[in-house]
């Protein structure tokens, strides 16, 4: 199967036509989809290191549900997959060294014996778990550390900058990190940045009852992750200016954008905003687009290219054309994510009035689009924003509000469909 059969690349403009008489701005939705696979046959082998917080704050239902979810994780592995289990409080212990997942019963027995107590040596535990993965690292496998914690890093190395830099270094060695934060007391900025730098996912578990759902979603993504080290490069045509990539992806040294891994069957949505010059009536090529990725299982590097075009037309004709609602929805979600980031900055300074104003303006915009389209996901987003806005106005549950905003923003900016978002309007 060649690479063109493995990944589908679509470029969808907000409108097909713009006035030819003057310069125009236009948003394009770039939709990248790794095609569905037969999981039992085609999925990459997993090399998984589970790192589980067992500090005192994890006592009761938290540790019980975490152990249940960890056992679920073990049950999803094939016998050829590898797994290690590291637990930590103020000390770190490897209770299951890296081994093939043939002895599921023994592995689950070790998990069920975990008890809680002590403080949080997060960094040392994460490094220990990563070493277990690194001992058997294979670039043809999916090598991942899964860190679960409900507290702050308060033992050993605690500097977020140092920890995130190490996470990036691990990713360069083909070891990614997913972080799962529990409750209201962990450092979401650290856990989100670790996962982002290390090519994994970041999840927010609001209560013990959410563990199973999060682990199910993470494991489903793991077994369907087929393309890693994804990058995107944009080459504007003469006279065209690339104004923005709304997802706020990091740039690589060659000017490409670093994208999340591709999950088979799950579209990754990117919005590019450009400004085109006026021109003669007719078709106009705005920019070239190329993506590159590494295929799990073989490590082979693939690439694909296409271009984005619009039609220069009379101003009246262009104005009469209806917008593409899929592009409009992607734009409003991404701009909503940026709004939440700005609101968080105001809240961190104790300046709540500007944050409240941002929410009011965005609610009005969502209301207009919902009335025009009747889109259920827009309505759900509006209800979610309304709930967060009320909490800010009432200064209620602010640690929860900040975490919800941080994780919602991260997930949307990573280009995932709203059906996969880790928080929804019914979760609180």
C-alpha cells in the first residue's frame, strides 16, 4: 500500500470565491486523516510504561479506580506488547519490570496490591518509568510512558522547564509521554507541557469515576496511532501572505509546523488564514501544502503534497456565496481556545473583569452561529462556555475552571474532532 492510500489530505476554503478587485483574507481548513486499519493485524506493537501516583492524596476511591483502569489497560494488550509498572510517592518502586504482556494475571495482581501513602516524587518516577521503556525501545514500536498523578512535583527535580525539556529529549529518542492529572491539586501547566513536548496526550480526570473513560480513550488512540513525527510546510504563492495557523503549533527549525500524531480514522483539523492579492478573474493558486510523517511499524518516512486555490470573481458574486460551515465551526472552536488562553492569563493575575468580557463576546458569537446553523456541537460548546463563565463571575470552583479551560484548549488546538474532547457539558 503506498502512502497516498494511507493518509487523506483535504483543503477546504471558507468560501470558494473572493473579489478580484482587492486583497482578501480567507480561512482554509486542512483536514488530515490516516485511514482506518485492522487493529489486530496492522496496529504497531506497544512498549508501554505505566507510572502511577500512590501518594497519600490518592487514597480511597482515587487509587481504587486508578488500579481498576490500569488493569483494564493490561487487558487490552496483545501478548507481544511490552508493559512495565512503576509506582511512586516520596519513593519510587518498579513493581513490574518491562516484560511482554503474557502474564496478565500476575501483572494485575501486582497492580491490585498497590496502597497509598507519602508525598509526590513525580520527576524521579517518570524518569524511572521512561528508563523501563528505553531498555526495550524500538523505533518500529509505539513507545510510551503513561504518567498518572493527582499532585504537584514536590520531591527531587521540580522545575517545570527542566522536566519539559527532558520530555522533549525523550521524544527525540522515540519515547512519547501521556499525562493524566486527577482532581484539582496537580499542576496542569506542567502536565500539559510535558505531553505536548513529548508527543503524547494530556487528560484531566475530574473524579475517580472518570478513570475508565480516560483509559479507554487513551488505549483506543494508542492502538490506532499509525503516523508520528508529523510536520506540515506551507509555501505561499507570490503576493500571498500566510497570516496565521490558528492551532498555534510549534515551529521546527526549517519553518515547518509540528503536528500531533495521526490516529487512524480520526481527522486532524488545522486552520490556515491567508491574505491574497487582487487579480484577474479566474482560478488562483494561493499556497502549496506538504506533510511528512513516520509510519509506525516500519519507521519509513512518507510525504504528501497538495495546493489551496480560490476563484477571483465579481464582488457581488463572491459576497452572495454561502460559507462552508465545517470551516466556520473549526475557526470558532480554535478562536474560542485562544479566548480561553487569554482569559486564563487574566485570571492568573486576579483580573477577572476582562476575562468575563472575553466570555461574553464569545458567547454572543456562538449564539449567532448556532441560530444560523442549528449545529448541535456549537450549542454544546455554548453551554460549556456559559457554565465556565458563570463560575468565573461567581468566583466559584476556580481551580476546576482553570483546568477545564487548559485541557479543552489543548485538545481543540491539537485539531481533534469535538466528539473526542475530554470534557463535555455534562461532566461537571
